[in-house]
């Protein structure tokens, strides 16, 4: 097994690290405090090709592999988790399915400018009453002439208020249950489309999250992605890739908290010595380093398998599950290393702690990841 990165991958990681620490990290606390969408960050990231990293150059993307994407996303997320998830959703959940399932015309209209970062995409699967039961879609789509008429509500939509278009799921045939779900590309300017409640959140406060309201929303028939009834399979395939991204976001948060705790432990003195000399603190730091390495290895394995065209659903679930739960543990212990100072906003670890929690919830809760893993191992 070869764990070495290529020279190109190293160069991408180094370039994005320098950019993230110089341009993004200094602004992160302020954006979080103001709940301000990182528009300027996104613009600069687009100039570097970070908003469509895995999209081929022929469709406006950067044409990089998944491991390169993970290296870049880890650096962005370590600097600002809100900016990281904005990047992740546009790359994986929006551009990904349009590249894989879209027609040439759909790609020209709805992929190129998004991969270039000129426009921003979103992903609308979750609904108020369904939660993890993604097959139980209540939003409906009825074909009428040259249009589909969509009615329903989507919630917890990352990038929602700022997205120019979104990949959205609706039920075209309730009798067929999950096989009656279809996928659509919906523009924010379509008649009957509106943004509902803007959510106020515990963490990733600079990321925009909203409800989407569809009130007789008119969607042209040419905007169906794939075939009628293929929506559920499109959603599940898309979430596999998305989970690599969320695992990477969690990894970036973990690393930022660990690095802050490590530096603080060397500077803070108690009982006549740096607290890093106390065995309890050393054990925390050792376990942090261990969990970070394990998360990264799991993520890169899933990314490598994706690049090889291998099935990677179980591996993506493992990576996301481990990285997200590790992020919660690491950020909790980072606050412990800081003591009372870790609980106040003058130091970054309380923000990392708040940001970490969502990684156990979106794009499949930890419980759902365990179901994906269990089903995979039990069928063998």
C-alpha cells in the first residue's frame, strides 16, 4: 500500500493551506459572530478553482482527483468550518450529481458556471417531517404539459438563501414509494419558488441554512435529472460522495482544535511548569493526534476508492462516522486543555466545539452511518 501523496497533491495542499491561513482564518471568528455568509471567501476560492475541484476542465472545473479535493477541503475547514461546508455542498452535492446524471444541455446551463464558482449550488432533500427517512418525501411533482408543478417544503438547506440553483427531490408517484421519487434542477427564479425561514444555528453560523418553499413551483420538464423515479438512487449515490466531504470538514475542525490545544499547552503554566508536562494533558494530546490520523486515513481510503471507480459507500460511511465523532471528542478535550478560557469566545476552541456537532447530523446522522455499515457487512 502506498500512502504517499503525489507531488501535485502536495502542491495543492500547500497552496490551499497558505491561502486558508492568510485569507480565511483571520476572518472566521468575525463571520461566525455576525452570522455573515463568507461571500468574499467564496469569490477568492473560485479564483483558485476550489468550487468545482472534481469537475473536468471541459465543464469548467479544475479536474482534480478526490484526494486533492480532500486535502484542500481539510485546509479550508480548519480555517473556517462554515466556508468549508459551503465549498463541500457546491462540489459534492450540487456539481457531483449534475456531472454524473445530467444531459449535455443541463451541464452547459447548470454545471459550468457553478464549477467555476461564478454561481452557487445547493442540495434539497431534507423535509420538516421526514428527517433521516429520506424515502418518505412529502414534496410532490406533477407533470402538466411542458412543466412539472412542485409543492412542498424543504428544510435545513445549506447555501439555500444564496444558491442560484439546487438539486431538489420530489415525489412523482406516491404509489411507488422510494421508486416514485424524482430529481430536479430548480432555479431560485422559477415561479412559485421562495426562501422560507433562515435558521439560527449552534455552529457553522457563517454558513447560510434555510427552508425552501415550493408553492405551485413551475419547473421545465427538461430540468428533471435522470429519469422519473430515479431520484432516490441519485440521492443515495450523491450522499456517498458528500459524506467524504463532511468527514473531511470534521477532520479540519479536529485539526484546528488540536493545534490550538497543543500550542496553548506549551504556553500555559501551572504549578511551576507548562501544562504540556502533565501526563493527563499529554494523554489528551496523544489521543487527539491518534484520532486525527485515523480519520484522515479512513477519508483518504474512501477518496482513493472513489477515484478508482470502486464501490465506496461503506468506506465513506465509516470515514464520516469516525471523523465526526472524533471531532466532537477532540473539540471537547481541547476546551478541557484550555480550562475556563476554552469556554469563552476570546479563544477559538469554543467555536470549533460548536462547529463540530453538526458533522454528526447532516448528510446522514451517526445512526444512519452505522446502518449503512451494518447492512454492508451483513450482506457479505
